[in-house]
C-alpha cells in the first residue's frame, strides 16, 4: 500500500489547502517539498486546484453534449475525482473500472 503524503493545492485567490494523497515512486522526486510552520514537510502540487479540475472538464462537456439532443429537463452525473500532486485531478477507479452514474429527467410540460 502506498504511503500517504500531504499535498498543498493553491486556489485562484492565492489561498491554499492540503489534500492527503498516495505518494507514488514517480512523484516522490518530481514535486517540490515545502515545510509547514510546524516543521512538517509537505509536497506542493505542480498545478493549482483550478488547473487540476480543468483536466476533467472535457469529460463533463462530452457527457453533456451526448445527452443534449434528448432534451432532458435535468441531468446529473456522478463520478469520483482523485487529486494527484503531479497529475492534478484524475477520475478514480473502483476495482479497475471508472464508473459514471448518470441521471436524466424529463417532464411533461
């Protein structure tokens, strides 16, 4: 099991927050290490949170485009997102598969 590390992600306004992620062999030397005021060492994400989320926007847009011609009143899509220090936001898998839960609603107007 991979070791957990804290990674600092920055927001557009400059504030930062910490996320616990699994450290991989590939990222252990590719990310910048910074220290908290307490002295605890953390990793700094290579992308801002906004840049990380931009990685999954095309997936959501594609799903929206595929269902748009059906004219739903509402559409809800659920999927897991995992943050990575070097890759940003990635879709998570459960048991080797990525699962999307799609709810589409129509109404008789």
